C-alpha cells in the first residue's frame, strides 16, 4: 500500500471524533445550557466553519422547528461538501423531536464569543495534526479598519453576531 500524501485531508470520521473531543462550553453558542451530556449543543456554526475550511463546499442553515412543526428562534447550520454529501455532526444536540425548515446557503451567525470558531479550529487542528485556516474574525478585522472618528457600526451586536 502506497503511503498517503502529506497534504491529504483527514478522513471525515477522524474530523468528527476531533470535533466531538474539542466541543466545550467555550465553543458553544449557548454556554449556559451546554453540558457534557449534550456536547453538540450550540456547536453547529463553528463546526460547519471548521469543516468548510478543511473540505470546501457550502454551509447551509435552516430554522429549527419544534416537535409540533412550529418555528423556533433558533437556526441550525451544516455542510454540503463539493461532492454533494451533507455533513451534520451536531444534529444530535436536538433531544426533543425538533426538525428543520427549508435550508438556505449562507454564512452562519456566530453568537457569543466571536473567537470561538478559531478556538475550535485550533483544538481540532491539534488533534488531527493539520492547520485549519479560518478567515480572520470579521469583528477584529473591521475594528482595525475603522478609524477613531469613523461612525460606522462595526463590531459585535448585542448578541455577539458577526456582521
């Protein structure tokens, strides 16, 4: 068997294991509700960013529906790889029969700490022995570009969303 090239992508199963080992309260968009019993809670957007950085493709988002099919204020993100394969390692966060509404391809909103995607990417990259190159945090990038006299609304909203 020929050795694999040094630039080979890690197997999806290895990425899933690394993500699950790296999820924590600090990487969740709901740190107050996160627990080791439901480690996938609030990990969808940051995990989707890590997977896209590794494999490319699109991130899709859908509204979360409660068990009665009613819209909730929450959204859920996952990946569609260039091959068309859908990858969603954090769907198991839904424990009460939730479903998903129609999906759209878009950028995920990073609630809470805007650095949590980079924290997760660093942890996963260390486990896998690869560098995961996420784009710079738009808040930090925009803040550096805005002068002290500029009145542009840049930075986190009250909810910590990137914009």
